């Protein structure tokens, strides 16, 4: 019977997402990834080369998913608050993604950042869309494009990055639901661009 390489690779990546999100690249164990995937751990070394390369592959796969799920077109820049809401929605549905990015950020500076050139180009495209929208008057405000892009992502993701801090800050809020958080986010981002 022929070995289904694509399926095995997919199973390993899916199992590795959970393992790395829970334990980070230092604490993750290839034997746990293999057990979760139901695959011999030697396949990890065969397909990916090792644990660090598997972590990089996981990040690249997850980055591709978020880029495809929450694109930013010129039309969407005009509704930047709603775009921030969609980023928020994505992280509600995929809480592991920001954990992976946090683990990536905690690694030694000598470790290569996964898909750094592609990610930089992706952000450059978003900055260009923001700058174009400001030039055309679609969005206004005093915040430059780079700071605006950062603010949109910070406002949309902090809820998931530091939930313990959010819980303490929101303890006295009248309405602290996901829907209320999203609506507040959309309003805040719209205020930044008006």
C-alpha cells in the first residue's frame, strides 16, 4: 500500500499547531506531536528536518491561513473598523495563532523568523493600501500609515494576547461579551480614521 505523504504531513502539521501553541518551540516534544498525529516520529525528521523546522512550517501554514481568511483590499480600507472586526473574529475562532506568534517572539534573536520576507511584503502591501486611502481621502486622521496598521492589529489582538489583563480591566464593564468587545473595537478603529 502506498504511503500518503500529503496526508501524513498535514496530520503532523495539525498536531504540531496544538503542541507548539501549548508548549512553545522549546517545550514542545516531537514524540507528542507524532502521538497526536498517529504517525511515527521519524516522519517529522523526514518531512521537516527537526523540531525548529517543524515550528517554522507550522507558522508558515498558519500565516497563510490568516492572510487568506482576512485579506485587505482597497475597498476594505475604507471600512477599516469592520476589517479590524474581521481580524478580531479570526482570532476568536483561532486562538492558537497569537500564541504561536508570541512563542516566536520569545525565541532567541539568532533564530530565523518564519517567512520574514513574505510577511514584510504582506505588511508593506497593507501600508501601501493605507497610504493610498489617506491620499485619496478615504480615511483621514493624524495617524501615519505604519502607526495606524500597528494600532489596528494591537486593538484587534490584545484581547487574546493577554486575556488575564483584559479580564481584570473589564471586571467592571457593564457588557463584556465578545460581541460588545468587537463592536467597541470597530468604533475605536473608525474613530482613528475619521
